[in-house]
């Protein structure tokens, strides 16, 4: 049973703030989870991650199965000790890799065979294996195995993915043996409202601890994505957390919160940080640009993160252009802090019953900067 409380709902939208309780602590929602795919957020220590404001991180079962393996993680003390992170962890099941590594997969109703993207070795994943692995890894929140279809498949193929997702969700619930872990199901169905409704309805009948909206941010575009979230979120129980997987930009997050979503993850803060792209209150900065050669300004004058307190734009540009690893680390830290500050502003606006007006202002700022 999910330990989730809705603390306040917005008077003019479906947005809400809440508190999710796990075996390793509490998470204030709406929440953003930094992505630590292989057990680490690239280039960032757990202490630094905590200082950005993160309460929870994400790791990936498929990648941990390949390297170092569940047995090794167990011998090293379990996933929390392995990651040196004593706060909540969520593990994805590997279902997204069915989509992202599709040329390397063979899939049927029973499960998925992967040819490892590392060395071609075979890895078989089905509902039972995915849950047993996550039970042993010991994350606080674990995900059902699902099939994430690409945005361009026809309705017949999409229906097959939905049926498999429901079938595997039932098998995941049967296989789940650790009551300390919260098990979330994943709603699939592309941008087809009928299939989304059918999938959500069948999964809700199974009474999971939380529900994710998967299969978005895979090429369907912002409007289709948000329309799908607006359609799907109200179909999920009010007293369970709702998690929009793999999304996204700041505007995506604000729009999804407005639709009633509580949890997010995305690689954008760190991936963009590693590519000299910084998020700021006044729009993005590209730090390799010559305009920053002699700039003594911080990335964002209003930011108090480690990067902005200690380094100027000119120095960071130099680090990137000279191949110094400090550049990607600093911008990743800044971007992670920026995202956590965004979530804190969302929660504060909800607590003050100002979210709808605040969200409209944020959207207008983005449009004005285009």
C-alpha cells in the first residue's frame, strides 16, 4: 500500500503537492529525480547531489543487470550502499530500453531478449526476472516491466504493446515479494486516448502503490504529450503518486504538474550540462560561444549553487574548450540545482495557492524569449 498523502490541491487546476514516504525517507512532491542510470549521476558525488536539493534518484535495472550484475551489488551491500545514497531510490525495470535499444531486441508476449549494447551478450528479461532483480537490488520504488512503443507505430502494434504491458503488470505484482518496496505500474498507449483509458483502467483494478505514465517524450511532440497526460492523469487514483517518465523540459514539467502529475525524471540537466548548455532564469546559455570568453558573470546571478558561487562564465568556457572535466561537472551541478529550484518554486506556488498564475507567467516568459 502506497504511503502517499496529498497535502494540498490547486483551486484552479489538477495540480497538487504531497508527501511520499518510503523505507529510506520522505519525498516532497512534485519531485524531480536525477538519473543515475548505472548507479551514479554522471560526474556528481552523492553529497553534491544532496546539496542540489535532490531527495530521490533513479537507477536502471537493465544497465545494472549488465554491469556489475545483481549478485555483485548484493555483495557490495545493496543498491543504497553501492550508490552511497541513504535516501530514496527508484529503479526503472528496463522497459524503456525495449524502445531505445529496439534494434538489439527480440520481443514476444513472454518477455524480451536483448543483445547487450556493450558486447552483444544475450540478456533475457521478463516480468518475473525484472521484479526479482529489483527486489534484490533493494530500491525503495520499483517499476513493472512494460513495452514502450515508438510514436510512429500503428494502432494494432500499439494495442499489442498495451496488452503486453497489462499482462506483465499482473505477473510483476505476483512476483513482487518485498513489502518494503513500493511497486508502480506503467500506463502505455501512445497518444491514443482509448488505449490509454483501457490500459489505465486495467492497471487500476490491480491496485498498485503508484502509477506511471510511460511511452511519452518519444517523438510525439509537446502538445500531443501534454494532451495525453491531461487525458490519462485523471484516470489514476487520487491517493496514489503519479509519475511521468522521462520528461522533460521545464515547460513540460509545469504543464504536467498542472495536469496532476507528482514525479518526474529526465537526463536533460546532466546531458545538457555535459554539452556546455546551461539552464538559467533568463533562458539557456551555450558556454562554448565566444561571447563568454571574458565574462566574469556567473552562469546565473540569482543562483547560489556551487558553480555560480565560485566560477565565472569565462572560466567555464575555457574548461570546456580545453577538455577539462571540471566544465561538464560544474554545469551538471548548476542544471541539477536549477531543476530542484524549479520544483521548490512549484511546491511553494501550490502551497500559496498561486500556482495557476505562476505557471501562466512561466509559459509567457518562454514564448517571449522565442
